[in-house]
C-alpha cells in the first residue's frame, strides 16, 4: 500500500468570503505590504486506501484508524505507518447482532465495539479490543445493555487500563467502569459494593432498573424510557479535584459539576452525589426535537480542557463557550449558548423533506456539518457558509466526520474512501466579523498578523468611539492608525476637542521614528501650543493655583521631559521660547531654560525684566564662563558690587583681560571702587601680569586714589624690566595731572631720565626725593651720579650762601668735593669760610695717593711670585706606570694620547673631550670645534712644522696649545666645571624613560 498522502483530489468545494477586497484596501493609509496568495480555509486530501467492502463505522484517534465494513470485517491501520494494518472478522458476533458503533480512546490503545440485537434471540454486546491484540473480548457484566456512547478518560495514558470511564446506554443509563488488561484476560470493574450504597442514597432520583440492581450504574437519565445517551464526555479541571460531565440525549443536554475528594471507586459517583438535592430541571438544557439522535462535540485550545461545545439537534446547533473552572451550574452555561440555524440549500426543493447532518465536528471558528452527500463549513461567528464539498456516487455516502482527539486532525469517511481535511488559517477573516459586531479587542487579536486589516480595525473602533463622543479614547485609537493625519486633526478641531487633539498628537508622536524629524517637530510644537493655551486659559480666570491647573502643569512637564521632545526643543529653542513668551508663560519659560541648561536665554529674560540679581544668580549657578564675558557689561552697570564679588568667586576660571571691556565702561566713583577691588584681586591674589590690567588699574589710581598709586609704584620696584605696567603710558598719565609730580619723578627715574627726574623733584622742593634719585643710577656711572648731586648742590647753595648747609651736604655725598661746589657760591663769600673743608679735602687726596702707592708695591710682589711659580711648573714632572688606566673608560692609559693633571687624575684625550664638551659654554664649544677642524687640516698638510710664526712656534703647536688651554685648563673631576654642574642630574630627562625600561 502506498503512502497516505500520495494521491490528491480537487474537491468540488466552494470557499466563500476569504479575501480582503480591493475597495477595502484602497481606503487604508499608506501601508507597505504584500498580499499573500489566498488558500482555502478547508481543503481535503484523499487517503490511498481502498476498503474491501463498504465502510459502515469508523473510529480514529492518535493516528490509529479502525473501520468496520459491510463484509463483517474490522480493519485497523497505523496512519503513521500505513504498512502496519490488520483485519479482524466480526462474523461470530454479527449473526444475531448488528454493529452499532466503534469507540476509540484518545491514545488509540483501547477500542470498544457495541452491538444491538437483530432479533429476539440476540442480545446487545460490548466487545473490547486492545491495539496490541487482534482478539475481541466480551464481558457479561453489562450484558443486556445496549451502549450508545463512551466517555473516555482523557488523562489516562496507560496501554493496560482505560482508567475510570463512563458508558451510556439506549435507555438513558450511565455506567462507570474501568477496563484492566492482564495478559490475554481483561476485567471490568463495576464497583458493586459502592453501588449498593449509592442506590440507597438515591431512591427517588435513580430508580431500580427492572426491580434489580444494576452493577456499575451511577446515573439514570432515561428513567426506564427509550432515551438513548447520544453524547457523553467528562474532564478533570487541571490543578484541582473538580470534574465536569456532559451528557446528551436527543432532546436534552445535561451538565454536572462536582468534586471527587476521594479516590475510591466509583470515582465519578461523588460528582453525581451533589445533585441529590438539586431539581432535575436545573441540570439540563432542553430543546424540541423529533430526531432520534443528537451529536455533542467539543473544541479545546491546545487539545487540553475543552472550552467550546456544539450540540446538534433538529432545531440547529446549540453553540456555547464555557469555563470549566468557573461555570458551576447549567444556568450559567445556558446564558453562554446560542442556536445556530442549519444553512439553507442554494436551491431549496419544498417537495423533499429537510435533511439534517449525520455528524459534526468543531474547530475554533467553524463547524463542519456532514450530510450523506455533502460537507458544509459554517462560520460560528456570523453563521455564513464558508465551505461546501459535495461527494459523488463514486465515493459512496458519507459515513462520518471525525476529529482525532490527540492530533486535532479532521477526517471524513465515505463508504469507499477516507479523506483528511486540512484547516489553513481559519482565523484570517474573523477580524471582519468581530469588527462588524464591535468586538474590537477580538478583532485586533486576530488581525495583528495583517497590517492592513489591523489598521482597518483601529479605524473602525476610533470612528465608533468618535460617534459616541468618547473623544479621548477615539484619539488614542486614531493615533495607532495609518489614517490621514490632517483629516483626524481636523475632525477634533471641528468639534472643539482640544484635549482629545492633544492626546492624539501625543500618541502619534510615540509612533514616529527618529528619522521623521519634520513630523516630530511639527507635533511637538503643536502639543506645546495646546498646553500653553490651556494653562493661559486657566490663568486668565484666576485658577493658577487650582488643582486642575497643577495637574495640567505636571502633565506638561512630563511631556517636556520625554527624550524625543527634549531633543526637538534643543533644536528649535528660539521657536519654543517665542511661543512661551507669546502666551506670557514666564514660569515655564524659566523652567525650560533651566532644564535645557539654556542659561543665556534665561539670563536675557531676567535682564529684560530688570531682575538683575536673579540674572546674576543664574550666571553664578552655571559653568559656561563665556556668559560672564557676555553679560558682565550690563551687570557691572546695574549691580557692580555683587557682580565683582561673583567675578572674584570664580578666581582663575575667568580671564581678566577678557573682562576689561565690561570694566572700562564703568563710570562714577562707586563703580570705579568696585573695579579697583577686582583688579587688585587679579594682581595680588591671581598674580596677573597682563599690562592691560596693570595699566587700567594705574589709570584708576591716578584718577581716584593718589596714595594707592604711589603704593602701587613702590610695590612694582625700580627695575624697568620687572614692572608689569607700561612706564611711558604711566608717565604721560601722571604728567597730565599736576598733583602727581611725585609719581612723575619716580617714573622718570625708572625710565633713566635721571636729570629730568631730579630737576622735577627739586622743582617740587622735594630735596629728599632728589637725593634718593641721585643715588639710583648704577654705581659704575660715577659721572652721572656726580652730575645729579651737583644739580642738587647747586639747588642747595645757589642764592643762599649757607656755608654750614653746604658742608653738611658735602658729608652726605662722597662724590663731591669742596672745589666742585665753590662755583655755586657768590663772589662775596671769602675763602676763610672754606678753610676747614679745603684742608680736609687735601688730606683725603694725600691719603688716596698713599693708597695707590701701596697697591702698586703689592702688585709688583704678586707678579714676582707668579713668575716663580711658572718657572717651577716648567721643571715639574711625574712618573706614570704602564698599568695606569683612564679614569673614564678604564682602559690602559698609555695606548692613546692622554692628559695627566697635578691632582693625579688621568684621562685619554678623546675621553676627556667627549665628557667636557657638554659642560662647556656655547662660545667655548664653538671655539673648540673650530680648533679641532683647523688641527685636522694642519695634520693633512706637509712641512707644517717647519713653518714658524712670530712667536717661534709652528701653526700646529699653536692650535694644540689653544686646545689644551680649553680642555686641560683644569681637571674634569676637581675643577670648577664639576662644581658648576653639581646640580645636573646623572640621567638626562630625555633618556630617563629609556633607561628606566632597561633597568626593569
């Protein structure tokens, strides 16, 4: 037998309403998407299986197939592996009985076959067949009962036992049993001991059946009538001991809920015990039906606990959703059910009675109705027929449509073929139905995979909310759509819903991408405008302190704090500030500038409002020092004292020279005082040496404080190269002020204008200052100093002829003699008045002559001693042994030219020169290099030694002598060079890192 899916057939199916129309697509916004090729929701594939005779009954579970055929054969096959199949004869049982149904448990391990008698001689039978066996086994325990339904234990996974199961009969009886397989034998447990007690507990509700005890009976729905059980199922609620039991008859649907607190058998008897004191009418849902059968099917998500049911009766399909964990009574279940009418045929023939389905199966959103020649798919949401498949005579009549309880696969079985149904995205269009029913949460849930559909749901929901005047919720939904931005904004503007418009804009902002800069900017500015308008509206009516105003303000601040909003504001600061200013919202303007650290705008705002102290506080509270230079001019004019204090607090963080434009513009005594305070801080504390600063301070001193001017000039000293101000500028400044002659004198002396300085001091009759200036010129310039003192002497003597004062003046200066000042006296002064002074002068001359003689004699003696020392050095020698080495390179001394010093230090010539060169000054170093170059040239010439100079030495000897005078004038280790370089480090800075790495 070939593979199960090798053959395919195109069904004569009619899928309906599966596509999203072009018109619907055209109403959407700009959505970039591609439409997938439409695939039918339901499609079928024929199994490669040809039965040996017509199929009469079928059961499929967990990929296990069992079919009974008209030739009294039972065929079983593993759908995973079609090669595994077998056939079992039923002839032994069909002679007196007829097969009524096959029941297979969810695992596919257990199969029950039910038989009904053909005649009075026969009796109903219940047979059991294990998947691992091909022997049918019968039981006598339930003999005499025709079983019509089986409720399998859905949590059982054993191959050897079924676990507790329920059996329904044609008389409305429900039995509980458990089938246990031991080898080739099997046993059924009827729990007779418990049953006797159960009968005693339910004398009225569960009457005796035929005046005899029925083993295993737990419930009697028929009460002796021919009311077959047509549907039976029970489930255990996960995580609890709660059980839910459904039982159906042709006209009633029973619902039982209870707990099995004990594990004793019968287990489900404990559930039925709960209904002893409950009226029977509260346990079922009843409909009028003349059909002798009904069908009960369930659907469960993930094939676990069911949450949807479909009960087929004559009136239609009773469909409902339930929650086993919550729904504890039939009244609750009734409220959740509705009746779905059977679809009408396309061409209704009134001469033929209405056909009813023979079987049904349930999916999440559809129900498949199987007729004898047709399968129809009906949508559970709008009851539309979405699928119709007709079966011709070649396949025979439809026998059943079955869903595999383990895999969820749907199978359709005809008399001559088996088909597998494939369900493809059955939820694809349910969003439209939910949307039409205004079930928008469900519509969005099932349209999320399709961007266009999801957008359409959002639009519908937003329009519905807008029409209901729920504008704020509508704005939230519109913001999620791809509809025209301008159209939506216009809708809210037309109904004057500014708050809703604001919500829409805010939500729309969240959906934009960072690259949508233009849209973000437009929305941010618009939302800010709406907030400002709302706040202004509250302020105008005096509600600035109200709770509503504060709530709007908090919401506004939260909006401004958003990252995308903050970034947008930084790029459009001027626009936002102008917008806030236009609404007069000073508070938010200040807050925004602080948040964005836009201190410049904040300071401008304070200055514009004449709040100079607040502006200064903002300036001090930020760290952009450029703003100090920018706003210092206006702040120095308005609040000079506080501004100077702020400048001083910044210390070295500010450049005083850049503040000069602000300081120069200050006028008035008070402003000048504050400027002087700051400049003094710069000079005294910051040690500023900028000439511009010093010149400005000096000009302020000259104008406002003479005493501080002199203190400043004295503090700067009398060394022209060390003063920090422009002396010429200072002199011109002081010359323009007649009260600053003392300063002019000091500045003239600083410039070396000694004569002018002395004359100016004498003009001011400041003899003391003139004497000080006369002593200031360099001591070696005796002529200048004498000249200055003579000017002073002339001022002292001329016109006064005061001999006593002149003598006193002579004692103060050693440079002037009596003969120097005599011309300054008048002709009427006699020499007798100068006798003493003249005698003293002569004595000094004599003493000076004697001192010169003594110095000459001392020099002569020294010269004699030097000549003797030179002569002794010419005859001096020392002995050097052959093992002596160079003090620098530690190599034998005598192998190279060397120098020997009186201190006994010895050096090779080249070693000494290499060590000495870095210690020489630039002049000596250049001269040594020049002499070495000359010596090399002379060494290459011949007969150089024969050429003598005026001194009797050859040119080479002269050059070598000069080299010796530089190199060998003193010992490298003992001479003055070593003392001068005592602070030189052993390792140069450039070589330190390299040597440090070598030592690591």
